C-alpha cells in the first residue's frame, strides 16, 4: 500500500494503526517528532531565519579575502544598484537620500 495514494482519512487511519503498534519508548519519539513539527508550523520564520543566516555565513566566507575598503566599495555599489532600481520602478525619488 503506497501512502501517497491514500485519501486523507485513510492516511490518518494508517498512521494511527502504525503508531498504536509501536513500543512505548518509540511512542515517546513519535510524540517528540509531532511536537517538533507543530513548533515548526507555528514558527515557520525560524527556518527562514536559519536559511538567511546560512546564506550570510556563506557570503561572509566568499568575501573573507577582501579588504575592508573592497568590501565597502562592493557594499556601496550594491546600495547604489538597489537605489537606482527603486528610482526606475518609481518606489523611490531621485535625490530622496541626503547626498544624492
């Protein structure tokens, strides 16, 4: 029986039967897993935040060989590209930032 082909109510029945047959120590593991799934569903932004942190660490590693001046130049260039794009899209006004 392929669980992917089951209707939702049949899938629930199968899960209940399978879990009911587990020994007590394995039931505790299942309960912990279900609790973890609930927490993930309640806080989906945690997974997103972890992904952002991982990407930031990877980017930091990629640029670790650059000098501070080179990093600041890249940052300035990126900021200018974002600002120019915002002006082009009409979501920012040229000269809006002090120093434009």
